[in-house]
C-alpha cells in the first residue's frame, strides 16, 4: 500500500490525541512525534508524545533545517514536525499522522498538496470547555486562553479551504469510526493511484 500523509487538527481538548492514536493503531500507521519547547506534563512521555527540548535545542534544529514546518502555538511555545520522520515513513509506504495546529496544516498542505487534512470539531462550545477541564492539564487561565483560541481556529478551519474533511467528535467511538473510514478510503485511493 502507498504511504499517506494524514494531518489532524482541532481545538485543544476536542479529542484529537485520543482519536489519532486509535486511528493509527487500527490502520497500522505511525504517529509523528513533534519537537516542542512546551513543558512536559505528568502524563506525557519524552520521545513518545513529544520530543521535549529547550529553546536552544529547538533553535539548533531550525538552523539545521530539520523541520518540515514550525509554529508558535498560543503565542508562547514552539512546535515543529521533523522532516525525516515524515519522509522516512512515506518512503516506506506507511501512513504517517501529524497532530498539528491550523498554521502547520496550512504550511504542510502548501508543501505537500496531496496530504489529507481533517479538522475535528466539538459538538458545541460548552462540551469543549468541559473537556478542557476534564483533561485537568492546565490551570484556569491557560484553559481560558485555549478556549478563546479554539473559537478562532474553528473559524479559520471552516473558511480557509485547508481541510479536506470535518469530523464532529460527539460520541467518541462514532467519531473514531468515521475518521478511520475516511483515512482508510484515502489509503486505498493512494494505493490505486500508485
Ligand atoms: P486534544 O488532543 O484535542 O487536546 P484529548 O484527546 O487530550 O484532546 O481529549 C481531551 C479530553 O476530552 C480527554 O479527557 C478525553 O478523554 C476527552 N474526550 C475525548 N473525546 C471525548 C468525547 N467524545 N466525549 C467526551 N469526552 C471526550
Ligand atoms: P498541546 O500543547 O495541547 O500538546 O498542543 C497544542 C497545539 O499544538 C495543538 O493544536 C497541536 O495540534 C499543535 N501541535 C503539536 N505539534 C505540532 C507541530 O509539530 N507543529 C504544529 N504546527 N503544531 C503542533
């Protein structure tokens, strides 16, 4: 089967991480581990969830041209997708999934137009706010900042033309099934087109 570059975006707390890992597991793909200057949370593992690096290391990676795209998210921390991870997976004919923000998705699409980009929507704003709280990862101020950013991201996603499809994550199992079907369809199409 041919490789596929699959981009997933959505507002913080919508359920992307939960969904993308399950889709990758079901379809036998790989998750692209980004580098970030953000602090690791208690539940996260270095080199599994992210490569957690300091500002100087991140800058060195930029200078060495190791990123396919970088973005400063929520106006503070830097995040970047490592080019080698993406190209190695594609060369090996694998599905590679990038959980990146709207700026990243736009930049990846510009460089690799046949990338398949899906945006995950919450059923409504209240549900999104509840999930940000339920995750219990940030303090109230950070949750408020992520919630305000979420509304702007959704607006951008719906008007920019960057995304090929939208999935509403209301019932998690249903949403994962829908996303799996969409990505499987793209994998099949990619393998038919060689
Ligand atoms: P993201 O990666 O988009 O920030 P997460 O995958 O970390 O989101 O999910 C945020 C929280 O919402 C987690 O506590 C997760 O278990 C929960 N969650 C995900 N999908 C749903 C859903 N459909 N209904 C209720 N809670 C959900
Ligand atoms: P979090 O801090 O919640 O893990 O991620 C915050 C945001 O950064 C999410 O929207 C996530 O998709 C995005 N993100 C994670 N890694 C990357 C990356 O390598 N590039 C870009 N552009 N965004 C990323």
